[in-house]
C-alpha cells in the first residue's frame, strides 16, 4: 500500500471507536486468552522480555499490565548529562524551534501554541527554543521519565484526533502532533520552564501520570486543566512521570536561553558563560535512530565569551549542530 493510501485510510477509520474498543480489551483479565495475545505480541514485535522486571509472559493479568511493565533495576543507567532521553524509542525529529514553528516532517510543521492547547502565553516561553520528538514503537518500554529535574506546575488535557503517529503518518498528516489528543505537562527546571507532551494515537487506550493517575478516559471533548503551583510536586531526573497504555509519541519543548555568570577566580576579570545545548552523535543519536531511556539527549556546555571589569549577564542557549556528512553529531554518545 502506498503512503498516500495508508494515510487516507486513517481519515476514514472510526478511530475513536477503535480506540475505545482497544482500551476495553487491553484492560480485560481474560486468563489464557490474554496470555496468548501477549505471547503473539512479543513474537510479532520482538519485545525483549529479558530486561523486564517480570519476564514471565503468563505473569501479566491484562495486556495493559504487560504493556506498562517495569524494567529490571539498573536496566537503563542514567548518563551524566543535563538532559537525558525520557523514553525508549526512536528520534523522530529534533532541532531549533523557528519562532513558534516546530518541524514535523518535510513540508509539515505546527505551532507551539497549537501543541500546548492554545495557550499563547505558555507557548511564547519557547519561541526560538528547542524541541525533540520521540516515537515509541510497540516493542518499546512505555513508561516516561524525567529528562531533567523539575517542579510540576500545570497539566492540560487537550482533546483531538487519534491518528497513528508512525513515521508514515507524520509525513502525510499536517500538524499531526498538534491535532491528536494529548496531555501537556509543564515543569519548572533549573534552566527554566520545559514541557513534555504525551501524544495519543489510534488504539492508545489512555495516558496516565504518576501524580494524577489515568488522565483519559474520560474524554469529555473539551480542554481540561489542572494547576499545581501551590503544591510541591518535584521530580528528579530519571524519575517516572507517566506512561502510555499502548504506544505513541513524546514531544519536548525547551526554552531558548537562560542567563549564567560564572567567575573565573579573578576578582577584577569575571567572565560570562554562554550555554549551548548540544544534541546528536556521530553514529548513534540521529534522526530516525534509536533512543534509549537514560541516554544523553542534551548537554549545556559553558564557554567564556566575554571578559570585562564588570560582570555581564547574557542569555544564550542554542543547539550546536556539527555537520559530519549526513549526520548530526555531539561530543558525547547518546546511547
């Protein structure tokens, strides 16, 4: 089937009904039938059960329990980095936000305002910032972890479509990640605000967070928001923050800049540190390549950019792209 026909079929499918039906089946405790389906799924998609905390397929009472299975302790060590990959999956896209436009695929982009549910004030904080889009395939571990430490401030459930989020659909459906149902999680971190968007998809029965539980269903057809500024909900880098019940995509937004002034030990001649967010690697961390929970995703690198008799404060945080033939590389490995 051609890509165009594959995408057209999704416009015609009753995606909401299919998703509701899949959600009911995934939560059902059907004994031997559940075990048989899990065994088929493991074989069909090549799921690595050896790294699961419970590798026994028959030990899962429902498909959801299997799909959101925890990993063995130490299965995903955390890299020493400012930003780590929050999921297992593939790097769909990453790069700079062009004003308010996030690149989706050739010929397609969407606005940060649309992505976060229409809140222009929230979206403005990420103007000319940076993004990363990570696709979780059926075989992947489906819990989501913190890319860096942060304090939760808001959560927004945005109703929408339920197109598939695979690469073919990303190339064929305009504004895919800003039109699908999604849960927008807003955090305040050491480097400023950042956002994790959990994007739903066809047969993604629901999404859940550790502080709220299952967010959807219900699906009331209207935007819902929760505020947490008056609660001290802090999560460390690597902490679990949510999970998908069936697979989907995570989109992360980081702001463009923040200030840093670091003295060089000489009272009369301090310097200011520019911060660069470096991402990519010569052979492992590139568009379309694998991404592993806990691996290096980005690093802020300080470098002296000015000296004077008076300390200055500048705001520079940009992705450093080092082109090496057709790949984008970083100074450290991403896996």
